[in-house]
C-alpha cells in the first residue's frame, strides 16, 4: 500500500486501545506501520537496486523484532527529552509493551502489502517466494475514508463537547478506531469473496476451446465488483474486465488478446541479465518481447534492439493510473548485436553503469 494508508493504520491501531496501555504508543505504532518501507534507501544504488530489494528483508518476519527495537529506541529518546523538560505522559511508561505494540504495527504493514497485487516476501531470504492476495488496489479510497474518519471525528466531537462544557477524555476515539478496523476487515472479506467469483467466472468465459492454464483477478479501487482478469492458455493471454455484480466479462479481442511472443537470442540475453533475473523473480504474469529500438533514441546505424518486460497484473487503467497506454513497472533491456545487455531501465528510469 501507499504510505498514507500505512501511517493512518498505525495511528488508528494505537487509538483502538493500545495508547491506554503504554506511553508513546501512538508515536511508536504510527512510525512502525511505515518503517518497512525504509528500503527506499536502496534508490541510492539506482532504480533497479531499489526494485530488487523493495519489500525484501525489511518486510520479512525475522526483521520485525529488530525494527520494533529501533522504534522503541526512538520512543526512549523522545521520553528522555520530554523528561528533561518536566513533561509527564498520560499513560504509564512500559517499554516491553511498547515493543509488542510496535511489532503489531509492523505486522500491519506486511498484512496491508499482502492485500494488494504487488506482493510481499515475509519469509525472505530463506524462502524468496512472493505472496499476494490481490484483494485491494494499492490506493483504496474506502480504506482512507474509514481510517481518516476514525482519526478526525474524535477531534470534531471534542470541539462540540467543549462548547457544551462536557469533560474531555485523555484517550478519545477508541470506539471509532475499532469500528474503522472492523470496516476494513469487512471490506477485505467482501473483496475476497468477489475475487474468488471473478476467477471462477473468468474460467467459464474462456470460449476459445483451449485449456485454461491459470486465471488471475486484480482489483480496481472502490468498486469490489469490478476486476481486471487475466486468462492464460497455451498460446496466448487474454485480458478482460469482470463485473461480478452482473456476472459479465467484457474483452476486446483486438486489444485484449496477447499472443505469447517467441524466444529469441536477444530475449534470452535479457532474461539472463540483472534486470531479467530480478524482474522474472517478481513478475507473476510476465510477457517478454523483442522489438526494434525507438527511432527517436537510436543513433544512425544503430542495430540495437529493446527487450521489454511487462507484468500483465498491472496492464489496466483506473482512476489512479493508465496501465493500458504504458504498463507500470515495465523493464527495458537494450541488447547490442553481440547479444549483450548495454542498458537497463525499470519504470522509465535508467540503471546507470557502475550503479
């Protein structure tokens, strides 16, 4: 998920009752809920280095106790600073409980990442397999609504209470926070049910006569009844949009039928490159194609070819992205006439030589 959802989830978790048990729970859980994305520092090594390590060891179960200890260390620094100023927290200082609460918030990060279709590697490096539920779009406005309401409404109610002279609690919003978490869980249950229906309906909609090898359903934001489906047969991939409310699938054969490209010397070289190994380790529905290099970027007499890596999980458009015009997270390897990879790109960013 994107960072806003992670931060808000950590804050809502803390206000569901954890902040009553230990001081600095809100600070610790809000930070912990986003801490695994500290792997962003791998961008210093280039876009491909970041792509390789994103949702890697920082998102693995073995690293969470270390990250929880780091968060507790930050909270201790804040406590010492506040103590020096004579400030006393409303809740008791319990470092052991704060460690447990931070660990819970870290687990929420892995769970949220698991619900979308990018995936997560919780058992890396011993088991580098990617796991994804493909239930929720990476940016889900309904979750924003639940979480933001739980964070803002208590303040609004507090203003009303001040107007009428009511007593204000030091810990407000517990009921709304619990409700927001319950609503989020209900949303996942509904989406899980509709996801299963989308897969089954897609299997029944394949009318080519070829055997269906596998089917995937990928979420759209907001609408739990709308799914992008990918169907694989021995010869091609078929894309479509499934409406599980009406049990209808729409698919345009001229745009949604993708024949499996042949393997060439250039695609073999690209697959064996750093880009190819990283991309194919992550991609669930990869399509690797060779094509002539774009004339605008090619020098006169340049016979280099481009090999593109696409994952069909992301080849669809929504209100947040236009995946049909250009597949997000596309990899591009430039291969010379000696079948050596001379340039690598990921999502439009070039991995510089020597990075």
